[in-house]
């Protein structure tokens, strides 16, 4: 079962920006209750879209540079990257279908 992989400030470029597939990045923190609520949804989507979309997680407390560089002020924050650029952003614990619609739109481009 595919799971989102951890990304750090040091390997964000390699794992996300240089990816040949779209990548949904979940910016989160251990103390964030809404982040814990959305985590199983992200895991389900990783399973459903295996091979089409990569899923990554950035702990904003351990990796502040990446969070700051993408203007993350509230978490959870999901950013979809395609061809190395952010193309969609979702803030807050939202329903699965809302995230899926954004991902489907990116895949259909």
C-alpha cells in the first residue's frame, strides 16, 4: 500500500520539484489536530492514485524553510505541484472529494 513519503528542506527539490509525476504535498505538524484528521484521507488518495500522483508530507516544525518559501501560514495545507510548479492549493481539513477534484483537474490538463 503506497503511503505518502516524508520530505525535508534538504530533499524537497529532488523529491517534489524534479518529480516526473504530479506531487501532492501535505504540510503538517504533529500538534495539529486538523492535520491528523486529513491524514487518512491523504493516505486513501495515495492508494487510489498510485502511479499517477506522488504524495509527500512536510513537517513544518522540522522543515520551516520549505513551508516559508511556499507561504504556508495555516495547516494543514496541501499544494499540488506539476512540472515543478505549484498549481493547486487547499487549506484546512477539507472533504476527500474536494481534494480528489483538484487532483483530477491537474491530471486532466
